[in-house]
């Protein structure tokens, strides 16, 4: 017991500092990917809800690709494929130039792409839950299309899509573990290193499980508070 406490303690004799840095990277990656995924998912949902066939087709192709590919494969394509593409572009302007893709940025891009493909479906379902009269009411008040979307439709859209988006956030938080495969020092990578060095895999992987569980519980509590806040104006049932 004392040996286990020493191994997970902070300071030169334990791995607490490294695990804490890994938790910070994991949370930072999830939080950095979330806004990009939400904005891109909203735009994809707008395209799917558009009357323009080409936009709908492009959006459907996008979601089919990123919902169909395994997340780890998407990560590898962005990290290695993106690096190859940027190197080819750089060599057009400077002979022999090389570009290194940051693993954090690659992870953020890959997770945002996958998240947006699922978030677009949540937004699209929310769009279909808003009656046409809401749009017509905004136009009748003299609001432009953009103001109607921002002041009338968007608040309802967020409320309707929030439960599904909350579930997607929890999935995103856990999928950050994939970035350990491209060398980013997240929670899982540090847990793996500590497990190999100390020969205590159950201690560190079990600890990682508990940390992910705590992060999910905190997220669930926060999402529940947000959902309650968005429904504050509704009449009690």
C-alpha cells in the first residue's frame, strides 16, 4: 500500500506530476476540439437543411465519411496525411522544405472532424423540431433572416440539441485517449509509460479509469446544470 502511494505521489519519487500534466492535456484537447466541432457541425446541419441540392449532397458525403471511418484511422490520416500534404505544398515554394505537424493540433483537427459529423445530426434533428411558424413570426416582426436565426431559432436549437450534444461531449472526452497513438503526452500515454517503468499496469491504468470516470461525472453534472438553465423559461409540467 505504501509503495502504491509512493508511486502515485507528487515529487521525484512518484508519477503524480506526469499524470496531472496528462490530465491537463486531455482536458485541454477536448475543450479545444469542442468549439470547432460545434461550429462545423452547425454549418453542416445548415447545409443539410438547405434547399440547395449541391450543399445537401456535400454535407451528406462529409458526414458519411467521418461517421464511417474509425476515429483512430481519421487521426492517422490527419496526422500523417496532413504532414505529407503540407510538405508537398512547402516544397512547391522552397526546395527541400519540411513541415512538422504538431500532434496536439492534429488531434484537435481529427477529433473536431469526427465530432462535427455527429453534431450535425443533432443540430439537424433540432432544426426539424422547430416549427416553420417560428421563422415566419420572426420575419413578420421585421427581422432579417440572420437576426431571425440568431434571436429566434438559435436559442431553441441549442435547447433541443443539448441532450445529444452532451452525450457527444462525453464521447469526445474519452476519445482524446486516441492521441496517445501519435505521441501526445495525454493521460493514457503517461499512464502507459508509468505502467511499463514501474511494472504496475493495474495501478496506473486503473487510476486512469478512475480519472476518466471523475471527468465524465463532472461533465454530466455541468451538462445537467446547463440543461436546467436553458429550460428556465418553460412552464412546469
